[in-house]
C-alpha cells in the first residue's frame, strides 16, 4: 500500500510541476498528427524527484479524459492513469487537483479506463469545480 501512495504522490507532482497545459497540448497535437504505430508516444523527461521517470501518453479519450497514460517509474514500475485537464487551464494560475482511486471493478487488469466506465467519481468532481485537474490512476491490484 505504501508503494501505491508514493506512486500517486509522484504522479501528482509530475502533473502539477510539469505543467498540465503543455501535456494536454502535446496529447491534442498527437491525436491530430498521429500517423500510426510508428509514431512515438513517450515523453522523456526527468520527474521532479530526479529519478528520470517518463510518461507515455494515452492515445484515446473517454468523456474528456486522456485514457491509459503510463507513468514509467523506475522505482515503482508502470502506473496507468487517466487524466482530465480543463480546456481553460493554461498553467498561469493554480487549479484544484482531484485524485480518484478505483474500487475493485476499476483495476487495470479489467481494461484501460474501466475505472472511468464503472465509477462516476471523476465526472461528479467535474460538476463540483470547473477549475480542477482530475487524475484517475488504475492500479494493478490492491496488494503491496
């Protein structure tokens, strides 16, 4: 459980510190120009913790979320997550951050974005605050 908490904190720091507007712009540009499997989807960047983690961008969208992004963590392995960044976010001011963890029916082995398809937490959060970034990690299991 401790590894999961650390991984979520690393993911949160990556998203907040790296600037979500640049990430969203990159994802949108990729969606428009992706010409097939030969196109690279890795963003190679050093994480704020200095461990050299990178993010593989998801290639699909579901109800406004970028689906099946992967934090490639040297310390914790691959952490799959879905990400919602409001169109109004440009990085010039702070936005709220909401992280929703899946119940059993939303774990990654059940399919990419299954947590979004079976649980409404992320979408309900959108209705509470239109200036909020939402991260929906998909854990592999609830084990340590």
